[in-house]
């Protein structure tokens, strides 16, 4: 940077303000101004020079999003970084659409602030250069040359926005790698792209995502040694590979590419903390078939942005896996108290997933059922054992206590990062179609669909399980009870789907039993 940034920190938390001020001052000769709410910061717009602002998303009075809008309306060249302790996909997208340059999640590491500051400096440099080019355009009337340069800068910024916007919608690493290869083809106008993930312990690379290649046959199945081939060397050495003709590729044959494939190839290493973990390859450039320096630069941008997202997703998934394991352990502990309900949550979730798939729900909704379904009764942890495990019929006041478990369950998972639809499964799985359920008395389609699905699965498993006060009902008896309560207690469509699943399972068992009997007779 030629000159330091003039930084304004806006946060109602005085500790965060002072921490950021001290950190910026250690990085260089920065001018740092503190404001404790949006109104105070907005008053500073005409009093101090602002290059960039770090603003808290949630503040009393004027929110960070409202402040962002006002700042951009006042001066679009001011760069804004939004900070929040409660990130959500919608919040990130809304902030970026309104002009935010970056989005930081609290608690953050100071190194993340430093990286964000470096990105702001680069963006500021581009903005200043664009302003300079615009002035030069007017003064020297070098229209053609300057327009090309401006178009290139605009292209770079649009590419950065496109990459950032696409990556912000990804929530799983598997999905991320596929998005990377699709973006690579789109950004550099290529027909084929694939991503190799390295396993350093095994010394091999595995094809985990592809575009323009038979995914079903090769993705997740094709592997090769890291050593003694060009793509593996890119991963090991962290240096890009550029070939004018893919037929000059040395090492293991890339079986997943057509036999007659030819043309230029680029392979870019992907790194986390300067350690390569994979490589992106593009080939089949449309048109003249030659990749340009701009294509190489764009792929480097994609690699830089995507690697940060990979690191964050890996960390998030690791945390969530530990969280899921802890919550499952709590549910298992709860069910272990009562031999009559042991493994109940697992069976209910399995039936709910079958219903969701039969209805044709998206995979992300099925994933939500798979996670939250297992936790639907976690609120029973807050119910006294003398009521929860009572062998006889519950008294009215005892039943009122039992009915609190959906709300208790929602409160347990409230701050654990579950999606709204996942929390809704836990809260509303005892609502009834006729509105006589609990805790909110929701009626009909006002009850979330995933909750209606789980309610049917939950009821079937309860009916077919032994209880202290009654024996398990047969499958046919349980089906009859569910059908009698179509569009009374349960969503009739969900009942019909489950009945169809159960009948198909019954037919399959009969066929298998008959086959085994025939085999025994022949023996």
C-alpha cells in the first residue's frame, strides 16, 4: 500500500473497538476512529476521512445493515466489512448485495482481520485506479485504450463478486468442489474441468468433482499416485502447470478423459496455510483452444477464494460433527433410561427419511430430517423421571408437563446453529392437523411439512413399540389407526406415503420368506 487506510470501527462492544484499534495500530501508521453506534459513525462521515469501516451487524438503534446502506448512498468508494456473532446465509447475501466488501464472523482471529485488511487494500487500490482511469479518460481522450483497461477491472470485480456470491451459498465440502469445477468452466470458457484431492498419507490423489466428464463412473473412484505425474507434482510442489497440448501429459493415463481429447490444459494448486491439498484442472478451451494470461489470473482468484471457503467449511463440519455426536449421546442416554423407547429416535428418523424421499423432497430437506429427527425428543431430558418413566396412565397435570418437551428441546438447541426448519421439527412434531396439538396449536398446512412427516413416523413407531401400560400393536393395527386419523391428527398425504412404504416392505418380506422356504424344501 502507498498510504495506510483510514479505518473506522463501529461496535457497541467497547472491548472489540479497543482491541481492533490496538491491532490496527500494530500493523502500521493507521488512522483509527472509534464509534459505538451507527448514528455516531454516520455523523463522522463529513468530519473525518474514511477509507474503510468495520461495522457490527447487530447494534441498538441503527443496525449494521442500515448503516451500510447509508454509507454507500453517501460515498460508494468507502469499503465496509460487516461483523457478526450470529451469521446466516441470508444475512451474508443481503450484506453483499448492499455493497459490503467482506463479512467476518465473531469471535474472529486477529489474523482473519489482517487478511481482510489486505483484501480491502487491494480493493481500494482497484477503486482508486478506476477513478484515476476515468479522469485520464476525460483528460486525454484515450477512449479505446482506457475502456479496455476499465473493462478488465470491471471483469475482475464481477468475477470476484460471482465467486464470492456462489461460494456463500455452499454449506458442504462435497457441494463446494462441484461448484468449483463448474465455475472454472464458466469463468474461462472451458468444456472440461476436474478437481483432484490429495491424500498425503497414502501418497495418492482422488478425482472428487468433474464437469464435462462421466461423473457416475469416475468421480470418487479414479485415483493415481501423487509422484511421477504432472498433476501430482502440481500438488506436491504448489506450482501451476500449463500445457499447450494435453497429449503431452506424462504419468498415469487420465482414463476419464475422451481418447481423442487435445488442446491446452491448466492445473492450479489449491492451498490451505501454504500447504497444497488438491488441484483444479481445466481443458478444452472453446474457440481457438488457447488459455490466456487472464484465464490463469482468474483461476488463481478462484483458487484463493475457494481455499478459504474450504478451510472454513472443514472447520465448521468438524465442529458440527462433534456437536452432533454430543447431542446423539444425550438422546442415547435419555432412551437408555427406558427400555421401551430404546432406539426410538433412530427408527422414527429412518421412517421419516423414507417418507421424505418418497414425497420427492430435496436432499437438503432430507438432511435436515436426518439430523433433527434424531433429536426430536431431546426436550424430555428436562422432564422428571417419575413422570417420564411412569408405568401407568398419566394424570392431567403430569401430561401437561410432558407436553412441554418440544419447547424444552427447542431451547436446548436454540444456540447450536441449527437451521430454522430443523428447530421447527423439534418444536412442532406434536402438532395436529385439526389444531388440537401442542405446543402452539398449529393447524393443517400451517404446521411445517417436515414436522408433519416426523409426526406420522413418530406415531407409527410409538404404536408398534411396547409401552409400560400396553403392548405393541401389530403393523396392520397401527396402519388402521393412522388411516382413521387422516386429516384429523395427521397429514393424510404423509400417512398414505408411509402406508405405501410399509406395504411394500411387507411384500418384500413375504417374497423373501417364500424364497427361503422354497430353498429349505429343496434341500
